[in-house]
């Protein structure tokens, strides 16, 4: 018999437990901003890591922006 998989991720389950009540619209908007900021900061940190590992300069980035790059 196949093992049943959980339909939600661990993050979704935790949020469901924590927020099992309704928020005011303003509170919901504030929460969305906090979550968006969290993921934006993670993306910035990852990008900075690659930047440092590659030793890129502003000139390198300008060149990349003006070049058609294929995967």
C-alpha cells in the first residue's frame, strides 16, 4: 500500500495552526508584507553569495544586462 502524503508543506501546516482565526484586513496585509520581506531577504542573501563567489563587479552586471543569455 502506498504511503499517504501530507497535502500541505510543513510551512503551510505551521501557519494553519498558528493562524486558526481570522485577522482584520489590515493585519492580514501586514502579515503578507512580513512574509514577502522574509523571502525577499532570503533571495538577496542568496544573490549576494553568488555575487561574492563569482567575484562579480558592477561592470559584469551591466554586461549581463545588455547580453542575450541562454540557459
